[in-house]
């Protein structure tokens, strides 16, 4: 039953977290399979360009508002322009050998409301469909909820981007609707699908990530024994 005010009108629950929340800092996030570090163009550009180049057809760039990049120099120029600010706050995903294999960022950072979005996610073929990519997304969530105490974490994508929509739901985000003609990029319309995860959802989502990522859930060849099964709303 909804809460009622003195006039008998339904109102939201009282806040249970102090606002504003802190902004995310630039400290590394350490997992067992990956490390996530603030993006440094000088250190990461060459490795990322090589890793992204494994996508021979360039399909990974289709739903991003930039790319593909023909040369490392052009890619590095884009990184200098786009990946060095505070919002979006870009991070580089490093594999177990320390090689740069993907990018992701925090953006639309809203400490006053305790809300933050994950975006600019670009996982190279070396990272796609691996436990490393799942752990990377988990580490970024854990920072938002466990370390910073945010109330809401968002994932948005082109409504036609079926792999991104599937990834959001696999990772525990809940579909919240589609904003028609929300924006445009590369000369075409984008309807934006919104997904969200709240601090109320997080304990059950975290428990399922922890279960799935446990080494006992993988065989000697690194194959999962059971799939990631997030709680339903």
C-alpha cells in the first residue's frame, strides 16, 4: 500500500540516504579477472586501438555516436577530446595480463539525486562474451552502490540495439520504457531504451553476481556451469 500524507494523498517513501552523494573518484577497481582504471590516453590508446581492431567489420561501432577510426592517430585524437574529462568519466578495462581491452564510463553524474549512468561501453572482441566483461560491469556497479551509496544506476541504448538491451537485462537492469526520437547520431534518429537499477534492487543483484563469478561456477576450461539468473521484478 502507498504511504498517505495528512490529506490522504499517496506520497513516496521518505529518503533513507543522505544527499548529495560523493562523485566517483579515479581510483582503480580490482577484480579477480580484470582491473578497471581511469583512462589514460598515453598509456591505453595503442592497446585499445589494437583490441578494437579485432572487430574486422566494425559492427561494434554501429550504435555508438563515433567511430570506427581508420588510424591510431585519429583514434588517439578522439580519446584526447572525449575521454579525459570528469563527466563522462572514462575507465579502461584491463585483462589479467594488464592489456587494455575495453572502455566504459560513468556519465550524467548527479550527486544531488544519487543517480548515475553507465555508458560509452565498448568491449573489444577480446572481452565480449567472457566472465571478464561481466566482472567489469559488476565492479562498476559495486562502486556506485557499495562505495558511493547512490540510489540509482542507469543504462540507456538505441532501442534497436538488441545486444545492448539483452546485456542490460542479463546484468540485472530493469526495462523502464522507450523515449521516442530522444536524440540522433550519425545522421539517423535514435529512440532510446531506458533501463535502471536501484539501491533496493542491488542486494539481490549483488548476491547473484557473487554466486556466478565464484570460481566454483566455472570448469577447468573456463566455461560457466550455471548461467547468470537475475531476480525478476
